[in-house]
C-alpha cells in the first residue's frame, strides 16, 4: 500500500481523491499488461485467429520444430472428413484454429468440426446447410449454393471466449452462424436461432445475386467486422459493403459503404451517378486489426464487372484500396487507392499485414499490402503515408468503345516487384519447339505489354495474371527480422472482350478466364512459374527469392525446379522456418527463413491449397495443413487434415 501511496503522490493523484486515483491506477496497470502499441500478440501454444493473430502475421513463437531438426518431421495424425465431392470438384482452403487442445476447422462441404488437436479424433460436427435448406435457397432465393466449390468456400473461423462462454463464428452460404465451441450446437440467442443473413445493410435488393463471406471476420469490443464475396462477372453484382455485427445479438452495428452514395466522401469518383447501380468493391480477403489504436484495416477488390468499366467512369473509390477504419464506428480514417478504375481484375486479395519496421533510423508501425500486381505497398499505419515512394505512371488508353481507362497508375519505387511486370516475346517458353511455336502464335495475335495494357477484343495477355502475383493467401511477417514472405504465381492470363447480349446490363462480356498454358499444360513462358520471396521491409530490398514447387517429370529430365502455380499461404516461425504447401505438385515444404533453402518436404495425398497452422499440446509442437486438392489448381480433391510433429 505504501508503494501505491508513493506512486499516487509522485504522479499527483492526491488532488483527485482516493477512488479516482485507484481507478486511474487500475487503468495504468491494465495498460502495462497489454502488448505495447504496434506489437501483435503473436501465436504461441495456441493458434487463435485466422492467419495467426490480429495483425495477420502468420508468425509463431514456437521453436521446438526448428532448422536443426525439421528434417525429422513425421506424420502425427490424419483426419478425413468424409464429405469429399468429385462433381463438382471440392476443395478446402481453411486455416484451422487450435485452442486449448482443440482444433477447429471446416470441411469440403463447409461442415464445422472440432478435433482433438493431439490425435485428430473428431469431437463434434456441425452441418450448416442441410439439404432442405439448400433446396429452399435454390428455389426461393434463386441462389445455387454449391458448398466447397468455386466461391462457396470457407478459409477459417473466428473464436471468441469470455469465461465459460466460448463461441465460434463462421460463415457458410449467405449465413453467419454462432456455434458453441464446447458442444457444436447453435447458440440460439444469437440472431435468428443462431444465425443471421449476411445480406444486410446493402441499400438494395440483391435477391438472386451471388453473396457470401469466404474469410472470417475480426472482433473489436462487441463488433464482429465482416467482409464479403460478391459476383464479379458481366451480370448485376451486389455491393461489397463492410459491416459490423453485434457479437451477442447479431444486430447490425455499423456499415462502411465501399461504394459511397451521394453526399459521402468519394461519391464524385463514380461519374454519372454510377454508384447507384455499381457492385463489387468488397473486402473478400479478410481484415487485420490494431486493438490498441481501435483501427481495422481492409483491402478491397475491383468494381464489377471486372474487365469493363464504361458504365462506371471515374476513379471508382473505394475500389482496390487499402483502407483504415475506426473499428468502433466504421468511419474512414485514411485510404490509399492501389489501382484507379480497375479493368483488369486486380483485386487486393488479402488482408494487410500490420508490421513494425525500422525506417530511416526509427521504429514505425506500418501496413504492408501485397497484391496481384506483384508489388508490396507500405504505409504509415496511423496516417497512410507511403514509407517508400509511389509514383503515378502513365498507362495506355483503352480502344474499347466507351471505355475510359484511368491515365495513370501508382507504381511503388521500392520494394522491387516480386513478379514479372508484363510480357515480351523474350518471356515466351523455350521448353520445346512445339511449345515455343504455340506460345509465339498466341502472343503475336494478342495484345500485350505492361500489366496495365487494357483488355481488347482480340485478346490481351495480362502479366501478372488473375492468380497474381499474390493472392488470397497473402504474406507472413517475421517480427525478429522484419522479413515479409510472399508466395507468388508467374502465370499470364489471356482475356478477350466480346459484345454482350442486349438484355445484359453491360455492353461487353469476356470469353473465359483463360490461362496461358502450352499444349502440354505448362505455363507458356520461361520459368520460374511460382516463387517464394523474402523482402526486408526495413530497407525494401530482397533478402532472397527461390522457385516454389516443381513438375517432377521435368525435374527428372534434368531441368532445374521451375516453380509451380500455387494457392495457399506461408507460416513463419521463431524456429527459423517458413512452411508452405500451396503448390500444384501437392507437396508440403519447410524452408530456411534466412536463406530460402528447402530443409524438408513431403508429398500430400491431395494438394494443400490452404495456409498451415502450428500449435503445442502437452509439450509437443504440431504443424497442420488442410489437403483438399481440387479448386483452381484442378487437381484431385481431398478431405484431409494432416498434422506433423517430431518423433
């Protein structure tokens, strides 16, 4: 007590009375127990959030598995969910949580399961979309929900606990469910008997339009803040507004309109009042959260539809933006638009990484955004000012009637791009004469150039393609070194515009999401076709870049590893490792985080197109990966979760 009295005297609390002094002291003590501003609560024995923590670092402080012993890693357990789908082909993209010895994950058809994290034994299962409900949605709502296929996927869940009240919030179809984490039963005091319809607060009727949420939300105070996945083709699309729901009742707390309406900031960037009918501009890749500042950070996709914008002339805020919001109110604090008037489907596909770097000799809390463009954009977290210069560079005009491509695009001077920028004839494959001739023929009859060459009616080769650069798996960040780890694709897309039917809302359509393959199914450009890159965010320089993945049949012919198309994220650990599956060769690898050298690899029973998690149970560290195959890699489907540990 004498210590506290002395403290009161020292800081002048005697003037305000004992009760007030104690209240202020408790606030100070609470401040001392939380993580200092700018530092995330990184994952340790538990993996409590999608991508590891609120900052989305995908970093773990565990060291039992490390560079010296990772080569001894063995399969500890296998779980099969039993709901694999061949037609349509299913996948799993879930980054599972592991909390107090229980692993929470989703299956190919979006069931929620709880597993014993040490054995893989199923503890309970929740089926969100029974057949009767699916039939009702398809007939009454005109929504053809196909769980586990295309955009009807789930990448993770949100966990919340207070005392004995432990909850899982997760989405399936058009619904958000609130499930008791101990029993797998719906908590019926939330929303409508345990679920809410996510199509709230959108200012318009979106019946029949695609709408769901593939990535879990973040929780700030009593707000569950959610993004969405919406249609992006040449049909009417829902707007991608960001909403916060009350974690206890499901009530809508606030809305941030990513397409502003009249009188709101940015509405003038939608010329001809096109904001009234525009769709898209959705935060489909998830969000990051700075609890101390009370700020939520999101990255938005392009306006719909993706490759034609004559109906929406202007800059189109807040499309393709990094945005900081007040997490309690949804009010905009700052934004930065990465692409103006997007007509290339260059969505910002993943949440920003909240990082702390040393810049010009001082520590700065920052935001790092990786993108399909193959660039990393780094901003001051509080102000949105770029840490490295970004220049507005002139880009070509569109030749499509009515299309007004924006005359410039922002290009970071540093870091250097982690994926090729555009295509030239020198980039075409030299794998064999047949492939080379085919690639040359396609190249010469298509338009090409820098990545901001507008889409044409003769076909345009886009590089980086629609898979990136980076994609929804994002990047991991190592707070020890300030290294950012990014897996990327080097696979061009070939997109062609064609006149649309007169009854459609847009004058043009595209002829398919075509990738530039050679006749044998390999990318029709020179390797690498997939990369893993480490960038030092203190300096903006590359630490290393290596091919990620291979085609075994080419390696056996003596061709060095080419890298491979990939979808799924990294995990970086204090033990000196970067874990990643993601590649079309269906392998799971561990890299030396300092050098990029492969230290361990194993072939999975199906492709691991997800992000790994790591956790500790009874003193043993595990690394777990979903092996769901299928998806956009179009390999055989699987229904596996596999956990690896030391013998």
